[in-house]
């Protein structure tokens, strides 16, 4: 005899078995199960080839090394280039003029992004990355051949400006393409670590460029650098570019892009594929409209994170050497060595930050970095202003550790914001608009504000404002660590991981199907079970 058991009255949902209500319930059940997430099959999971991934990361990183070699050289030679191309100006005006030429390259970056980004989504990442590599190498090499103001007069700075504009145009497709390429090749659980090698190449290039300038300055002196020594670092760009081009031409197209291309081809072969609405959506204008109407939130988040990273980046790499020499009156060699040491710290720690973002997530790393930038920017600049060696070195170290929080995480975070078919174009446009307006203009704006206000704390205030913007962008950022890219299937490192992922997916799909069945066929059981759980 059972006691304390009360039979639950059966509701009259669904009608009697075998009746019209039951048939309707079955139809509803089939619809819900079809709409549910389907389990993964072995064909849905991509197993990456480790040597191929290594080649992809190396080739992409080398392009960034080439790009930032030029930036390191230009930043460290700002004072020298001002004397060569703007000799009639005062020293402060020479610096501003040189940085204005530097910033001009960023004004055409969005144009490069508009051209190369959508092109990379249509014809493939590999071809576009090869094109940007060779354009960048030729234009940088050409700077080393330019005559100075004493030879050509006003035409000399105009030619320098033309070379910088070509560099900016090619760079418009470089970083976004390289991040996209690595992200689409990397296994989901290692995307942060592998992506961080791209910015590892960035700072190796900067360190290489600035290191060469530092050595030449020590050997030739200021007069030797003004006469002819400034040309040598730019001329090195030619051989570097040829090596990078060779490596990129040997690459294969990314698995994600190949998959998206095959799906698009299958869709075109379906009945009704000539639909003019779909054709317009696939066109260049259609893609741009889709980016800014359907993905505007991702565009704004991307721009905010790019602002955070690049304001910090250009403040440290491009403005800080000139700030210490021209504004604070430090010895040029001392300033160059301090910033070079900071870059070495970034290089040594950046892949650790990338690996950490795979484990802890992208949002925590960005959040911690943004809060630290707001809190520590002013103390860092105060230490740099203190003079001597030890305190400025500590201030530079703080800025370097703040920078690496963003540098080690950006390459894996930004591509994950957009779906595969739009990724290169959306990222190119968002990235380059933000860099042009806020990143590349940082040295020009800050140097102008320092000269106008006379306050040497302007760099700190600028960094703090960037930290606030980054904090807001991170608040709206969805966590993507360990997850497949939007529009792509999962990517793993081995067959065993693929089998495990498929098995887990089938188990989860079976559990979901069981829950749907219980809710629809036996809602009173589902309600009674949950009620018991709530009571317990």
C-alpha cells in the first residue's frame, strides 16, 4: 500500500490519443525538433594541419613585421626626417610636419580597406595579402631613394607624402586580412595564442626598425644620419618584402573561406538562384549595406577596441621617443633605448597573453587592461617625466605591459565579430576607420596639444580617454574564446578531438530532443518535475 501519493490530474491538452489533437501535437513536435540545433557530423568539423597552420601564421606575421618595420623607422627618424624634408621650420614645427605626413597615410587607410576588404571576401584572402605585401615593400623602399629638400625643394616633402599615401593604401588591407587569415586557420581553442603571433610580428618589426636606427645613430651621429644614414633602414624593406611575398604566394586559401565559397556555389545552383534580391546582396554595395545595417553593433565594438589598442600602441611606439627627446629634453639615444626595451618586453610577453585569453576569455583580458590603463596612465607619464634612467624605464614598462593586454588579444577577438562571408571587408572597414581617426593621428594630435597647452600630462589624459572607450566596447563584447567563428564550423587539432566533439554534440542533441518531447507530449510531467525541483 502506497501512502502519501496523490495522482496528478491529466490536463486535456493535445486531445485523446489518436485524435486530431494528437496529430496536431505530432506535427508541432516535428517542427520543434527540426528547428532545434542539429547534431554535428564528422563533415562539419575541420581538423587542422599543424605544418600548414604554422606556415599560415608565419607568412601573415611576416607581413606585419614588414609594415611595422617601417613604422619603427619612421617614428625613430621623425626628428631627422624633419631636418631633411622641412629644414626651414622650427624644431617643434618640424616634428609636427613629420607627424602630419605620418598621419596622412592613415587618411587613405579606409579607402584601402574599402578596396581590399570586400575584394578579399570575393576572390580570397591569399591573393589580396600577396598584393598588399608587394605594394608596401615598394613604397617603403622608395622612401629611401627620395632626394631631400635641399635638392628638390617643395617637391621633396610632396614625394614623401605620396609614398606615405601608397603605404597607407596597402596597409588598409594588410592587418585585417592577416588577422582574418590566421583566425580562419587556427583551431578554436588556440585562436588567441596563434593570433598573438601576428602582433608578435608587429613588435618584432618595430623593434628591428627602431634597433637599426638606434645603432646607426650611435655609429654615424646626428650629422651622418641627416646626410645619408636615414636612407639605409628604408632600403632594407625591399629584400624583406620579397621574402614575405614568396612566403605568401605559397599559402593555401583558408578552410573557412573555401567552405563559404562552396556553400555559395551550391546556393547559386538551387532553383530561384537568379533572385535579383540575393544577387544585390552578394554585390559590393550589397555587402557594404549589410555590414552597416545588420552588423552595426559589431562595427562599433570593433572600432572601440581598435581605438583602445591603437591609441596605446601609437602613443608608445610612435610618439614616446619624440616626446622624451623634443619635449622633455632627454638624450636621443637614451629615449630610443628605453622604448626599444619596452618593445622587447612586449615581444617576450605577447604570446603568453594570447594563451591566457584562450583560457580565461577575451573579455576579462580587455576589461582588466582598460581599467588598468585608466588607473595607471598618469603615474606612468609622471615617472617618464621624472628624468634619469630608472624612473622613466619603470614608466615605459608600465605602458608596455598595458599595451600587451590589447596587442595579445586583438587578432583573435576582432575577426570573431563578423561572419565569414563579410569578415575581411567588415573588419577592414571598421579597423581602418578607427585607426585613421584615432590611432594614427595620436602622435599628431598629442604633440599639437602639448605645444598648444604646454602641459606634458596630455599623453596621460589621452590614454585615459582611450581606456574609457575600450571599457564601454568590452562591456558589449560577447565572449568568443574556444567557440567557432561566425558562419564557420568547429576547428580542432586532431581526429580524436573531432570524434569527441561529434559525440558530445549528439548527446546534447538527444537530450534537447528528449526535453522537447516531454514538453509537448507530457507537459504535466515537465511541469510537475520542475515544480518538485523548485520546491526542493
